[in-house]
């Protein structure tokens, strides 16, 4: 029987980055679902129940913090680990994300897509 692929929801409003992360994570063996804003991301999280959510903060319509609050408030999705992946690097932004329930806060500019895939792998290993 085939092993079930780990499903990762990537919510990012910049199409180029979204496709780049998708390609790298799929190359690492993950199933990737893409959302381009927080509203779409929350719908996909509720529908798909991914194993992990990579979430940008600065997005149109519903931002990452608002989506994170919705995910954590919903009994169906509240146990899904969320890693914020943003260019916001101010201490207050990082603390806010963690306070709202994110498991980690990764600064986009400090990691390559390959390093991101490695961090995701390490995180998933540590939660098993």
C-alpha cells in the first residue's frame, strides 16, 4: 500500500513565490495545496485538512493573522500546525504570530526554497 503523502497548504498572494515554493515542496515529496489569500486559505484548510500550513501575513482580503485566528478558532482545523512565512521581521510581528497560535515564524528573506523544504521536513519529523 502506498504511503500517504504529507499534505501542505501554502497560502501566499505572490504567484511567482507560490509556484516556487510549490515546486520545491513537491520535489521534496509533499502534496501541495495553494491558496492566494487568507479567505481562500481558510476554505482550503477546512476542506483539505492539511498536515501543515505555511502562511504569509501580508495578503489582500484576509491577512495571515486573521486566517490564523480563524484556523485556531475552528474545531475542525485548530490542531493543524501553522508556520508563518513572512517578510515581516519586527519582533512585535513575530510575537503576535506566535501568540495567535503559529508554531514558528520564518522570515522569507532568510531562507531559500530548499532551506524552507528542509525546515518543513525537520518540523514534521519533530511533531510525529
